[in-house]
């Protein structure tokens, strides 16, 4: 009798195990079939510099990446504030906070003229003595700089970049947006953008400052072939910053681990969400690059940032026109670039106008497929904005994939332990220092 019981228990265990293995096999193989060649979505690791897309004008080196890592957070070079009280108070990291997925922790990015930090930038507000005109505030929600190496033309409207999607737009460079005249330099998408960005965001460099704050040796190592009289400048700093952000790849996300062969890296629910993403829902039609973004532009009919009472923007802001605000073409109006999707869960809100606070709201918006911005003509709306008919369970599964399957939990590896200047970062104003416990 005892032998019979052992046989029955053993048989039952085998059946349960086989059933579980079959379920896992089915989900993984079905997902693999939908995706096809896994390698097209595998992101290069941040130290695999030869595999990371880059400009021929700015080949990636370890020295440039390391210098850029410091400059991105260094508050010492915030030397052109509107008010002297904010000298050395802000950095690139002010609006691209690692803990917030390298985005602002609040609905609008505010650099010079802002103060406060909170835990991940959510307490950043305008300083009382700054006028609205003096504040350095962005008219669209700043995009994440994660996985940007796969972006051909940057910004929501794709205005920076000389090649790819911007071929044929030469007549508009510098016309509606004077900064896009930099595209004529043809030195690389982010190299051009960062030259302009450093000026717009009131950050500057000189040999004196570089020596004073301990970076001369790093500049010399990163740019040994640049004449010394040109070596410590916005141009070289933009090259270092561009090298750094190109190397920000989210390779520790569960989906990336699954792509590399670890099929236990994602949960069953995350895999079900991935099946929806790459299959039934067609999310991959717009999010099809290795970073799960694309260099395509779509009018989704969401509200603009000015509608949230944001600083330094209005209904007349060209940035509310998306791609059309750059090209001037009627067919481009209200179209915005499809952003990359990794680490979205680190911080809302979402869309160019910060119109949705949570990922659940984003999923509901796409599921309903109804535009909310009356300024966007119906004929301009993307084909992909249409009712999707998701069940509640499918919405939960998709959320699990985007929120958890695409989240790299270790972005802190891209942040220096301390700055050479010894200043606090990413902000150095008194309230931020209090928030961060930085003395």
C-alpha cells in the first residue's frame, strides 16, 4: 500500500511539473516566435563601446564616457545663472534624475531658477525671486536620456540631427528654431544638441574653471588631440556628455536578460504582457528599435504642457506643434517622436505635455483611443490611436511588462560617488542640499 501511495504521489508530481514546464515552454516559445531574432532588441552593455551607435566625429572612448559622467552631474559649471545666488546650483542631472529614470521627478524640468529636490526631483519649484522670463524651464516634458544611442534625430520634434529623418529638412535649419542651425555642423545628433543645451541651460567651461574644480587631467585624457586652447570648452564638453549618454543602456532590465537567454528573468505575467506588446496590441509598430522607441512621429492628441500651468510656455509655443514646429510642414503638425520605454515606472507624468500621471492612465488612453486635445485635427491623428478593446487582465499584464519587465533596477551604476569639485549634486541650492542630506 505504501509503495502504491509513493508511486501515485510521484506520478502526480511528474504531471504537475510537466504541466508547468509546458506552460513556460509555450509562453517563451510563443514570445520568441513573435519577436523573431532576439538580437535586434538586445542593447549593448555600457562598456561595449564598439557596439554602441555613435558619431564618426566623436568616437566613444572610456575617457570621454568617464568625463561625461562627471560633467553631467557637476554643479560647478552652472556659472551663467540669471541671478548670482544660483551660481554653481544646477547641472544636467537637475532635469534628468537617475532615480526618476533620467527624467524630471515632476511634470516640468526647471534648472536655473528652480530650487528644492525631494527624493528624486519631485519638489523642484521656481525660486521666488526669479521672474517667469528668467527661469530656465522646458516647454515639453524632458525626455529620458536612457538608450538614446538609437535615436537618429533628438528632441520630441526631432529637430537636432543632420541625417536620417532630417535629410531634406535643410531649408528649415535655423528658420523656426535658430538653434537647429547647428545641424550644419554635421558633428552628430547629440553633439549638436548638447552644444546648444549647455548654452540654453547656462552651463559653461574654461581652462580656469576646469583647473579650479579638478577636471583638467580628465579633459586632457579625453581630448589629447584637441589643441589646448580649444580643449576646455562647450564643444569638448558636449562631446564628453554625448559619449556618456550614449553609454546609458538599460541592460539589467528583466526583458534584456530574457533576450540574452535567461528565460526565468521575467515573470509569467510580464511575458503575457510582452505577448500583447509584440502581438495583439501592435505596440511594436511604433516602438520597434532596440530601445523600444523609434524615429517615427505620431499625433496622439494629448494635451500640452502649458495646460498644466507650466512656466515659460503657452498655447503659441512652437513646441506644442511637435514635428511641425520644426519643419513647418502641415503634415507634420502635432506629431511627436515615439520615445523609448525603459524605466518609465521610475517617475511620471507621461507624454510631451505631462498629461497623464500614471502608466495605468497611459494604457487606458491608448485602450480608449480617443484624442483629448481639441487643437489636433482629426485627420492628423495617428492610425494607431484607436480603441484596442483590452480586458482588465490584459491591461494588468501589459502594465507588468512595461512597469517591471522593462525596468533596469541599477541605474545608480551610472552616477559618480562624488564630484571632483566636492559640491552637492545634481543640485546645489540650499533647499536641495537639505532635501538630499548633503553638507
